[in-house]
């Protein structure tokens, strides 16, 4: 194939992640290319392409690789799902004619012939993709996308008739790209290294690791991915991370890379970065469409006014990548939920537009974007290797010292910070530690002290070390001013993250400096001196923009705003009751979470009994609380406090007990779910609190949490009913590597539980999680074998699926002969129960196996594996397979000939004789033989 044909085919294949939610393997790509080559070689219409000169070929190839051509290809691909109509065919042709005409590659005489050739080429490529991978387009998800694409295509057709030329739109795209490159090319450092406040991004940036969740809900803890990989294979996703994890740095780099055309698959894309905090007040109170906010972002952030129709054209034609940074900064869950609805609606309107969203982890589950549209990926803390790479790069930036000294600094920093591995794994804190170590060769051991010392260095010590006079004393003037200013900005009614210089001056004079100066003019001068000092040197508080009249001042990073706010909160009234009265009123607001944790840590550090006193108030409220959502918020906050302070044993045990009770209150049967996690209404937040508890990072609390959790689970099993989740949790923890509760301390809790006698409640659920007893199956129905097991956002395959995989599929490398024989015994024990159900019961299970767990199972079945089973186990596994054999489209992919005869015989009479012969050869027990042959022959019941 020539370059044009190859480009069109590659573009068609690249749309599958949008429509079919799956990337292509190399084998699938090869299959598509072979089929396309055969199709294209037989079509005479492509002779036209051979007549083009080199310049026309180059420009036409650039066009078919462009996002706007991708929009047309997506219309064709989704039309395959919905069915072509003459009207749709004509509309696609007209869009292609207008779009190709904009490129001015052909004369008017040749334009229509070019349209015909490219259209036929496009149709042939889509046909090749669909024929090679039919299941990628034939799904409910693809059908939903097709409807959205059709609606967007109609709007795009109408828009194209109103645009005479793309000149102004292309110029707008060029200006945005230039501004993005200018603004995001460098990283700002928390100190001055080699007399420069910014450095080239490539000299310091360390690529973060991202972990996601599979469609089944199973956490892919062993499969890290990168942002570049996600961009290649996902059209929408959410990046979650802790404060300071580097989310904003990551999105700025993404915008820069797109604007610089560093991504070959995203060539000519226009990145539009939307920073939520810059528009928080408008988003909370206005009812504008999101596209209006994008217009405002272009003007405010990049000083570029979009011409008429520009953003709409970029969105509809797939040329825009929307990056929404920091949805958590909207604060209250009501505002975040409202914004999530706005973004989802926007995504449906513009199906070809790539959308990336970032948020802090805490609070996101309370107002998430739909996981079916926006899967979540989490930025993980730096590994030790990443920390080492960053530190080495940091000290390499200081060219005033020798290479050997740089290496010495790196080595000594890594050694002296080894006691705070959890803190230095946070990119922001790591950068602050490097700045502090550069100046003082000293590393604090907790977050408040780190923030305090780093701020002190940044405000005072650094300049003094370079012989620059510091006009203000940090402790006596600067720190009080910064703390009060932080409190004012953090609690700003309008949600502003920065304030005009004149407003800050008035505030400082009235609230900080008036009592220190007899003359108001002197106070005003001192306020002005303070702001000039911050703007010129301080990295914590600085100019963050402005207008024609005056500059705006704000905190360079939100974490510093939160630290100084917490310090001021405690300083106002250093009393547990006063502090709790403020924090307790804001637990539903995710933007207060870091402030709360820091305030508790400061209170506990600076005042005797401060931390315990506050947690006692929290526990008292928990014990008297009847509102479920409020109780969840209280317990969740208490659990997070265990990462900040070391409370008394009594208080810790009460927090653990309430956590276990909250998680156990959900009925255990609700954890046996119908399909995938996104199809179920499930209060996973309760589970996530227990996982958070078992992920405690405070070393002094780890052993105490482990023992208290085991005691609380055992107590819950004895005092709560069997139907609650306590037994489920107990039994699941005992399953070792198969546990659904995957947290750092899970194995330690399991070991603690193994020292105790297993109670009846745990035994009941141990059977339900392994292979349900006959009594349990009779009590709850055949579905007990086909329901998936769930804890939080982690979902595990059903018992039926597990037994079939063990008995009838190629062995996994981790499978042992002992395990296989145990599961064969389980099949034998199930047999008498399975034959007690009617055919209608098995047919009803077809709905339960229509999920992603079962999709690839039929094609992996091997009759030789079934040959090796005991005859009773053979009958049992074949009966378990009846529901999936009822889904006809899956049977077409079965490779094993004998399995295919059995799977298709009920629908195809010609196969029945061969299928019955296989059943006869397997020498099944009498009842099993009768049931399976009745089903094969099309019976409506066993009798």
C-alpha cells in the first residue's frame, strides 16, 4: 500500500479506543493490514492517487492524518454500527468535499474525483477494521457512541456551511500553541539554583507512574502505565493524586508536549488547559455552558481571544485536547457534582474531543465522573529510583559546585532523608527538601516542620546565604502576615485563589500591622515593603497574574496556602474544642482535608493532649450520629488522622472499631454483584475507609492498627448478624493472595486473625467466597455461582468462572496439580446440586455472564482438559457452561472443534449428532447425560 492508503488505514484503526474501548495487538494490526491490502488492490478507484505529484501526496497525507479527517472517519465507523443511509452517505461526502477544499490541494476539476477516491478508501479501511475485529464495534458501548457521533456530525455539517475559510481558526490554534509553549516550557523551583528561578522542564522532570483500574474493577497493581500510553489508547480519563503528587506539573507538561507536536498520534492538536481554581467562583454561581468557560480560559490564561466558531470547530473536528486541572478546588461536594455533570454532558456533545481531568484523591469518590466514560488512573508516590533520579537532577542544576560535590550532596541527601521515605516520595515535598538541604544541610521529620522550615528558608535564609540583606524578620512580621493572609484567601467567599495588591495592603494594615505602627502611613509602607519582598524573592507567596490596574498576589502552590491556613486556625484558639468546631463544619468539603490533617498535627505537636482532645470530640460525635453520610465523613477523617498523629490506645481502638462497623453494616449479599462494578449501585466509600485504615503510614500506629482491626472484625462477627459484611471481610482476609481487600496491612491483619479460632460467621462466608455449599446455593439460588465478588472498587470473578477456567482452559503458570485436583473435587461435590435446577434456571444465568469477565472465555476452552476430568466433574463443568453457550455470537469464536459442536448444537440441528457423540464418549453420569443431551436437542425443560 502507498503512504495515503496506509495513513487512512492507521487512522481508522486508531479510532477503536474511542468506539470499542480496546487497543490493538500486533497480530490484530497485521490482520487488518492484510485484509485491507486485498480489498484496496482490487479497487480501480485508487488509480487516481497514483497520478498525484509528490507535493500533492505529501499534503494529502497530512490531511488524512489530521484530526478533522479523523472526525469523518469516526462518523463512517459509527455509521457501520447504526447502518448507512443515502442521506448520511451524501452528508459525509459533502463534509469531505468542504474539508478537502479548505486544504487547496486540488483544482476544482480534480476535487470531486479526489473526494470519490478518498471516500472509497475510507470506507474500505473501516470495512477492513470491522471484518478483522468484529467484536470491537458490535457492543452497547459502541452503539451509544454512534448516536453521539451522529448528533455531533449533524452539528459539524451545519457549522462547515457557515465557515468560509479556516485561516482565522488556524491562526488562533497557532497563537494558543505558541502561548502554551511559552508558559509551560519551564519548571519553577522553590529556591534559586545557579541564580535562576526556572529551569528547562527536561532538566528536572521525572515521569510519574500511573496505575489504573480494569473495566472489571480489578486494580491493576502490577501494571503501571504512562501518560503518553494513556494518550495513545484512551480518549477520556481522570488522573487522581495526593496533594503535591505532581498533577498540575503533569498536565502542564502534557499541554506543552501537545503544543510542541511531540506526540505523533496527536499531531496538530490544540491543548486547552482549564485550571479550575481560576474559574471557581464562576463555576459555582454561573450557569454557562462549559464551552463558554473555555473561551474565558483562552483569554485569561493565554491572552488570546477565540474568533467566531473557532473552539466549536476544534471540538467537533477532534483538534482540541481539553485538560481540566484540579476539580477538587471547587470545594463543596454539591459544586463538584454539578461540575461533573457539566463535563459529562460536554463529553457527550463532542465525542471526538480528548478530555483529561485531574483531581485530588480525597473527596473524588463523593462526586466522580462516570467511570464508563472517564476511567480513573492514580499518580503514585515516587519510587526510590525516581527519588534518586530527581535528587541527582536537582543537584546537577547547581553548576557553581564541582561534579564530585554534586554527587556527594546526592548521596548524603538520600542517606539523611531515609527516615522519611514516605514524605520524600511526594514530588512537592521532595523539591522542598532539596531546597532546604541545599541551604541548611538539615531535613525535618514531619510535614508541618518541613513546611515551616522550607518557608523560613525561602523567605529569609536563602537570601542571607547569598549576602542579600533581608528587610523583614520572618518570625516577627512575615510569618504572622502570611498566616493571616492565607486564612483570608482560603476562606474567600468568592473562592478566589489570589487577591489584588490594594486589597491585600488594606487587609495587612487593618489586621496585622496597625498595632505595630503608630502612624498608618508607616503601616501602609510596611505592607507595601512586604509585598515587594514576596514578589521579588519569596517562592511561597508571589505575584500570580494581574490586570491593567494592579497585580494579583497568591500562593505559588496550594499546599503552602493550606499549611499557613492550618497554622492560623490553631493559633487563633489553640484549644481542641475551638479547632474541632471549625474543622467539623467542613468535613464534606474536600478542599479542607489537608488543612484539617495539618491542623491536628500542629495542635498535637504544640499543645499537650491537643490531638487526643480533638479526636475524643470526633468519637463522641460519631457515637451519637445517626446520619449515615455524616458518620462516614467523621470516621474517614479520624482514619486519616492516624497518618498524622499517634493517639492513645483507647482512642485508636475506637476509631478502628467504628471503621469496621461502618464497613460491616453493608449486607454481605450486596457484595455478590451482578455484572461489572460500574453497573451496580454500591456504597464503595465505606470499603475505601477500611482500605485507608489498613494503609496507615505512621510507623508507630501500624502494629496497633493491625491488632485493633483483627479484634474489631472478630467482635463484629460475634455481635452483628450473619447477613452483615463482617464475616465476608474476615473470610476474605484469610484468602491471602486472593483477598479482595488489598492494602498494605491486610496480610498482617490476616496473620493476627489466624491466631484465633474461626467463628461460624466467618466459616459461612468462607464457603460463599470459595465454593458455596449446597445449602447456600439452594437458599440463594443458582445465581450464587455466577455472581462476582466485590469489595470497594475491586471485583473478582464468580465461582462458576473460576471452576470453568481451572477445569477447561490451559493451565496458568501459577496453577498447581494439587489446586486443580481440589477444584475437580469441588465440581464433583456441586454435581448433585446442579442437577436439581431446571433448564429455565440455567437460561436465566445468561444475563449474568454478559460481562467482560466472560467475553474471551469460550475461545480458550479445551476439550482435552475436560477429557482429563472425572466423569462427574465433566458433567458439572459442562452444565456450568450452558449459560455462556447460550450467547450465540461468542460461540463463533470457539476454536476447539468438539467444544464448538456442543456450544452450537442447540441452535444448529446439523451439529446435534456430532455433539451427542462427544457427550457419549465422555461417559457422563446418567442424570448429567440426560440433562445435557436434552439441552443439546433443544428441549425447554429437563423432563
